[in-house]
C-alpha cells in the first residue's frame, strides 16, 4: 500500500497552484481530478462567455494568464493543459472522490473501487459541481423550462421566449446583458443590488477580509463576488438602455405559467433562469466531521481547525482565481510543515 505525503482533490486553478508548490518543495503527491480533461470548471462554461467577458483570470505560478481572445471554455482549459504538461504535475483523471475517511494517522480517499492513503489532504473542489437552487412554493408546477447557470446554453436559445432571471450576482447581470437585446426579460433579486462605479485593490482586500472573517469563525462562506458589488460593462449598456436592470423583489410563489408576488401581481414567463450561485462541493469530506457548530468549516489560513491534516483551497476567501493561487502556496507550506513533524488528531488524543 502506497502512502502519499499529500493528495490534492481537484485540478482547477487552486489545485494546479497547490500541486506546483508541492512539487517545488519535493513533496510526494498526486492530484485527483473528476473531469475527463484539463480545465476545471472552465471547460463547462457557456459558449458565449468570451475572455473579454470574464471578470479576470489570475496568473498561475510561473505562467501568466492568457491574453488571447476567444471562448473562455477553450482558452483557459488549453492553458491549464499546457501548464500540467510543462510542470509535469501528477494529475490522474477522471477520478471522482466519493468520500474521505480517517484511519489512524492516515486519511483514505475512496473513489469507487479505488482508494488512496495519504498523510495530508488538500481539497480544491471549488463549487461548480454544487449549484444552488432555492425552493419556492409551486416550483414543481411550472410548465415552462427551468435552467441554472450550469445549464446556460447562450442567448440564442431563448429568442422569442420571456425569461425570468433570478439572482443578484455577476452572472445574472451578464445573462441579462446577453438576453435583453434578443428577448423579453424580467429580473428579480432577494435584496436590492449594490452597484459600484469603480473597484480598486483596496476594495478587493476589504471584500476578501470579510469572507476570511466568516471562515475564521466557522460560518458558511459568502462568495467574494457577493461582497464586492456589481458593475456594468460596456457590452451590457444596450441591455441597460432597454430597461433590463430594473429589478423587482422576489416573488412569493411559482405557478404553471409564471410567478406571483405577495400583493397578487403576476408575471407570465416561459423560462426561469436561476442565477442563484453555488455552494462549496465538500460533501465527500463529511466523514471527517469538519463543520463547526455554525455550519461552515472553520479555517486557520487554509488549515481545517477540526483536523489539521486537511487544507482547503478555493473555499471562502480563496474562491477567486487570485485567492486560489495564494491559497495554493499557503496550503503547500502547511503540508510541508506537517510533513516535518507529524502530530495528528489521533496521536494527540492518545497522548
């Protein structure tokens, strides 16, 4: 039975950054990725998302982000693939980890009939595989089509159909920017959107600090985007002129042909597009009992307080591409420190 010094789950931005730094430190590790090919969640983004549309892709260590034009779901995966090759990163795919258990001082990753034993774990699974769909009364009665961000097929698909866009984040704003010029739209959010005219480095630090404080206390992480506010880009100005961003509050219930508000107001819609975000994909870590009494995984930097053998990157404040790179370096450093002296939760309890 081979025992690894570390295993990384996920080969997105955070996972690749972590593997790079582990390799530099000479730490024996492997990266398990659930997808058939390189690219992380980027390979599944909608075709109309171009590199000019994305809100920024940070550099990987020793590799600047691509400046090429084109579809993000092609440009970024090609960059990731080249990065894996150039740095000989030990990625194995496709491997979908079902669960992680503790056996003595080791962690065991279970993936179907296969398993990996490791002294430490870096979880870099992100959020894309766990879309969040809120429940509203009558949602199951809707006779039209319901889609989530993960299903978005591009604006042409919706031509001639009235689309209700639900959500107050950047994806909702972008969808409205694409849809309003080709079809009729309605926008609803739970809270009034907070618009900003500019966003500088200090604003970014403040936003990340808010999310860091949540995970430090063991609260479920808020997305970095949710605390930065919203801004319109030039490609969304036409939609603005068409009234697409005149937001309405959330409806009370869904009916077969539309949605109804508490005051009785009704809107007839053909499609509900749920741009309602994602939750961290950490269900496979449940056997380790990492969650705090507040519902989130409490972190000290990237280290899980409940089990210091586990590092989380791409979680909470490191969910952005810039944060993911920094977290990868920090996680590799924590793994290296742990490799030099191996106190464990079990040995500490025995002592």
